[in-house]
C-alpha cells in the first residue's frame, strides 16, 4: 500500500511553472504598455487650459521638432525698497525688502497708480512681524502668500498675478 502512494506521488510530478511564467510575462508587457501610454500622453495627460503658453511656429519648425512658445502679455511693476525695523526696537533687527509685482500689461498703469496703497499694506504687514516669525525655513513662502493676498485685495485679484521677492535680508 505504501508502494502505491509513492508511485502516485511520482506520477503527479512537480506542479507546472507555466502559469507563473505567463503571469510574469503579462505583468511586464502590461507595465511596459502603461509606461508607454503615460509617457506619450495617451493617458494621464494634463488638460490644456489655464495659463499655458501657446505654441506657435511654422510647419517646418514643427516638422523638425522645434516649437516656439510665445510669452504671456505681462509687465513687472517694481515696489519701492522697504526697510522695516522688527520687534520692539531694542534688538536693532531690520528687514530690507524689495519686490516686483507681475501684472497683466493692460493693468500696469492702474497698479502703478495704486502703488502708495500697496507700499502701505506691505509696510503695515511687515512691521507687525517679529524676528521669530522669520526664523522658520518656510517663512518666506508663507509671508509671500500673505503679502500677495493683501496686495490683491488693494488692487483687485485680477490685476496682480504674482509677487516676486527680489530682496529679503534680515540684519
């Protein structure tokens, strides 16, 4: 009887590795196809729209793979340099701040007219800061967002696109 069980085990043999090999092959093929589709933009491609730059050029440029992008119609309005004393004045810490506003060209004159209000808002906000508010490594990002929001309230949200900080020195 034990002989018969031993023979049955031998006739069954080892299980086939064909399903494992097919599974690995199909997984590799699927991964490669997915990579190709995502890399070429067939799937998961970002939608066009918003503030994208438009592509222009001649047929010859497109044939060669060279495209020329047009710049958006923007202008930069400089903000007067500000020197702000921080804290209670006993520490002697000062912040030197200089920036530019990115505006649509059509609103440049209007934003320049409102510049005294912009400087006043920035002066008031920066004066309220303390030295410890500037010590954090992410402070500049946070402060920039706060200042941009205040500027957009003064000028109108559609007039000022961005605040570019040119100088931010604490001494």
